[in-house]
C-alpha cells in the first residue's frame, strides 16, 4: 500500500518525463520543419493540454509551476547557448533600447492601466 506522498511523487516524475520527452520530439520536429522551436513547444502544449486533455493540471498547482519553471529554464538556457557575441555586437543598440526603456515604458503603461481599471 502506497502513501499519498509516494503517489504524488510518482505522478510528478511521470509527468516531467512525459513533458521532457514530448519537448525533445517537438524540438526535433521544429528543426526538421525549420520552425522556431518555442512556437512548436507552445503549439504542442496547447494540443496536449486543452486540446487532447492528456495533461490537466490546475494553473496554480505545484506540478504546473514546476513544469513552467523547468521549461522556461531550458528554453532560456538553449537560447543563451546558441547566442554568439558577434551577433550581439550588431544589435546592441536595439537590444539596449528594448531591455531598459522598453521595459520601463511597458511597466508604466500597465501600471497606469491597472490603476485606472482596478483602483
């Protein structure tokens, strides 16, 4: 007889292995089709989640948060791994404008909008 904790850990491990496996297959399909891998990951997630209902975790659950965190880390790591400094030197002005003033302007617009919409 297994405890609830053992069952929860088993569920989490199976789900993580499933997501990683599907992610690897999706990445390979994206490279074969020459599509952005992030777009294929999102489409696959939509298909397996709301589409087919194979993954149905509540948006606030710990399992969902773990999947989102691990997925974000892997996507950002892969993006950084493929980045070349020579490429950054060509676009440093645009990158600087998007990363500092762009974020501040977006923050201000959203803050003002939320203030007036929700008080």
